[in-house]
C-alpha cells in the first residue's frame, strides 16, 4: 500500500487525553490509517475496539453512551482494561458530538477515542461539544511525493531549500522518473485505489465509480440538493476554471440558480472536499473575506473526469500545474495560511503563504522553459517588509538568485519549505 505521511503526525497523540478526529473525503485512505494505527497499537499490547458507524449492526451499539458502554464491557472488559475506541464515519451517528463528549468526559483516563469522518459540514456541526477535547487531522488525497515513493519503491526525505546542492543532485538523479510520474499522477489524480490500479482503462473505471458514488450518493442525497442539474453543472464549470477567481453573479446566471443557493452549494463543495476557495492576501481580514476568492479542485482526477480529459500533455496546462502546486503547498501549510495577491491593475502573485512567525513566502507558477522574475514580486517585497523567500515554479529550470528560487514543479513536493 501507499505509505501516508500524516500517519507520523497522528502517532505522537496516541495514548494522550485527546479525541483524535481523522477527516477527509471518502476513499482517501482514512480507514487504511485507522487499520495501520490499530495494528501498531495491538502489536504494542494495546486493546482496540473498531466500529464502522454506518454499518447497520453497529447502529444500536452507538445509539447511546449506555449501549456503547455495555458493548465495550462485554467484549473488551472495559473499563477494567484501557482501550482505544475507533469509530469510522462517526458523523452519521445522531448527536455524535454529544455522544463523544459524554464518553470522553466520563472515561478519558480509561479510553482514547479515535474517530474518522467524511464531511466537514457534519463534523463541524458535531464539534461544538468537543472544544478543547479534540485534535483534528485532515487527510488529503495521496500527494505526489507519496505516489512517487510508492511507484519507485523508495523512501525519499524532504530536502532543505537552503541546501541547494542536494536539491540539484536529487533533480539530476530522478529527473526522468519524476517527469513520467508527474504525467501519470496528473492524469488520474490522487485517490489511492486509482493510483494502485494498473491499466489506464481500469483507472478511469475506478475513478468514475468513486466520483459518481461520492457526488451522487454521499453529497447530493445526504446534503439534500434540490437542484441536482444546477449543482452538477456548477461542479463542471468550476472544474473548468481552476486557478481563476470565482464571480458569484456570473456563476448564478450561468447555472440558473439563485445567489443564496449558489453560496450554499459552494459551501457544500468546500465542506465535502471537492473544491477549495483561496482568499486574497490583505492585512485587513475584513477586506480579505469580502473579495472574490480563487477556485482550486481538491483532486485533479475529479477535474479530468468531469471534463473528460485524462491523458494530458502538461505543456499549456498552466491551470492544472497551478492547482498541483496549491495541493502540494497544502502538505506543509494549513489552508487558512495560503492566499493569492492581486493588485487593482490585475498583476498577480499566485500564492502568498504565512508561517507561524508571520513571515511571508511568495510563489509564482511559470510552467515553461524561459522565465523572468515578475516585477510584482519586487513591488510586493517593498510593500511588505516581512517577505522572505520567493519561489518561481518552472518546467525544468532549477537555479537560485539571492532569495529567489527557480524550482521545477516536479520537485517542489520533495522540498521542506519550513527552512
């Protein structure tokens, strides 16, 4: 199977007095992570109870704290023995947040709760009861570094940006393999089952099955979408304009749905891990949230399926590469710390990232062989004196000019941007 980096972020919290919430889209590997954690805990002598919340036999068990306690008492000698209780797809439980709170408050010395969920909308609704009690982990689709390591059967380490000679050696050594792997990855996206499927035809079938099930059943049915045609048209339109700003009025007119319904549908698409809306960078937060955001899709495979474009020559696919860079940045930055910058004259920097010390990193995507330093980067640095390193993402140019790094898109996932 494909090794997931997030596992190493979860493990230090095992055994702590915290509820661990592992959330992400369907089919991204949450159950795999729970199983890997379960194996590690049991191999160390721990006792683990696993319940799939949307399995019909488990519904009576999860109906109340009393029924759950009785089940654990009978099968796991609880509370005499300390246990780890895993609940997969916990958001389907009625009053899930209240159930977890009651169990946690009563038994936090005798149990750790580890739960997974597929909708941030439902999870957030339940999280009001879990303030101060829970740690959240977002599971994205498989990133390019994870896929490359799986494909090549190796275990690469992230390289420091400042150790440029090591970066050059890595690029020279793996350049051809990286190029081929990136083309494959951007054809079908990062769903684990799709990536481990061998033939192109089978990949398309598996991807179609995942997306159809996820959108038609999990989203449209469970979120009570009343205008299914308008909702489906909206997703296709958004898939075709990744990297562009979202104009609500234009979208409402094109899809023939009201502004209020459009906003509701956009919230659902963000909350169910289909799209992300990236806000512009301003020091004034009120100004930031009032301006038009840019649209990115959470998985390129979704975009390719909706637009019927699986096999891509990456030349001329600037929007796809920009989306790939955004998804790559998410492996090291939280969504709320990634922005774009745009002047009133229309000049733009694709990404502005904030670190914990309020230092800014700039990133501009120029996927071609001949690139220059954009004037707007220089102007931005003059305006904001907390600007640090600047990245220009290229096709295959790797060089350094003072604090500006020209980085091929294919190796950004292997770089530690924290230093």
